[in-house]
C-alpha cells in the first residue's frame, strides 16, 4: 500500500521514520504521564485531565494546562515539578537527539 501526497508517492523509509518518531513521542508521553500520576497519587485534585494536559503542554511547549496547574505549578510536589521540567526539556530539545546521547555507538573515541 502506498501513500500519496498530491501526486507524489511517499517512500516507505520516510513512512517508517514518521511512524517510529510518532511511537517514541507517544510512548514518552505515556511514560511521563504515568510517572507524574504516580507521584501525585496522594493529591485528590490531580486527575487524569491535569496529568495529561500538564505533560502534553510541557512536551509540546504550548498551553493550555487544566485543573490545579491552569495558572501555576505551585500546588504540585517538587518531584512532580521535576517530571514537568524533564518533559519540557525533552520537548524543547526534541526527543531523538536526547535519546541518541545514550547510544554508545555514536560517541567518538
């Protein structure tokens, strides 16, 4: 099966790269959301909407936040803020360069 944009056929390796990046982004989003939810489990004001909007906004570098973090993160624990910082760091520098830092094959000797 081929994908066309306009009259041009998109190459299979390009499609694989897009799917791979999308999977990595979604897996990172889900992992960070799970960790943020686990850290905030004792706070009844932190629900699924707060967790997902917080991580999505941090990773995407855009608003809006919902719930108790709509205006600021002052009511979130320090560990929750650290997770938000890490999500923002990944979003600002893009995922692939950060993950490539952990591959020893790419390090120069």
